[in-house]
């Protein structure tokens, strides 16, 4: 890791335009540090090599988190904290601190007023982003480019398949973001009821793994994506049978993307009546 002296951006000339503004950036061999009042900006604190440990001072001050190679720690502004190196090897870290100018985006992303620890198998991309931010600073600051690199770094926390520490097995998918994913997945189901949808195809559409998508559906709807899709199809089929009783069971089954015999069995199991019976009732 290259050692880069601390650089700071204090101009604030574009704060009405950018949601985030870089405050400081650099790399160093980290010494022990205690901040009784926290820091004035949000921090992203990446361990490149060596080890250290971190704790909050306001709550759970007896609980230390271990920071090792690949650990990225988010510390919100104003959080009282302390960290110190451990072991024999120098604790080499890369960091960027930033101000949130408007919009409350960190809250919406689930990064509220508490530290979060992430683990990355490979830190090369993260380090390169921090180097790029650093390169845009100095006497000739390029706030546009720096903010672009910072946003890319923040999006890495959302997009990458990182694993959180064992006590926090869930990936970083906050409530508002989870709702957006669910809306996109359900809309895709509605738009393609007549197609042979698979969980793999649905997961690709929303940009998450099948395992993650299944967990999100269970959290939001208490069911799996496939079970939810069956429910959508049956609800749509029942509506068609009641509103368009002239349609045949085969036509309705095709409309909702199901094989007729399987559709009839599932419909009977769900509504305790045959599709043909409901269509007949609607005609009378």
C-alpha cells in the first residue's frame, strides 16, 4: 500500500449540487486513537494489512470489533469511538471521510447512526477508488470527479456480495432499498405472468443472488418468490374466470403461464373449487 498524506477538501463550493462531499482522504500506518466526541464527518475506514480493533464508547464499550485485512468499517459522524492496532505487523489503513449535504441518503441506505463492519475478500478495487479520490485533491481540486469516485465507493457497499461479520449475517439492504427491490421483482412477475419464469431469471432482473432474493421475499411477504408467483398467477386466473367467463380453462392457464392440468390442481387446492366451476358460476 502506498502511504498518502492526508488531503482535505474544505471549499464546499458544490455542496448544493452533490449529495456527498469528500472531507479528508489518505492512507497511513494507524496509531491508537480515541475520539470522545466522534468525528465531524462520516468515515470509511479500510484495513489493507495488519490488524486492529474498534469499539464504540457510548454503548457496548466493552465490545471490541476486530479489524483485519479486508475489513471496511463505516463510522457515522458524531459517533464516539476508539481504535487501536493489535499484533506485530503495522496496521495499514486507507480512509475517506465525507459530509452528507442533503437528502438523508445514508439513512435510506440503512447506514444510520451506528457503525457497520463489512468484509471484502479482495480490497484492490476499494483501494484504487480511495487512491483516485486522493489524486483529485490538492491545490487543484476536482470536486466533480472526487464525488463521482466517492459515490462509486459507496455503491460498492450496496452492489458487491460482501459478507458482514457473523453477528450481522444480513447483507446491507435497508428497508427503503428492500422495498424498491421487491417492487421491481413483483412488477416483473406481473408483466411476465404468461412466461415460464424462474427464480434465476427473477434474481438476474433485480441484480441479486437467488439466496438473497428468497431471503428478501421471506422478510417482506413471509413466502418464497416461487410461492408468491403462484399466488399472483392464481389471483389473476380467478379474476379472469369471474370477469371473462367465456374463456376456457386452457386459455386462462396459458394466460398465467401454467400447464392446464397443474393449474387446475393448484386452483382446486387453493380455492376449494375447480376453475370450470367458478367460470360456470360467473356465467349464471
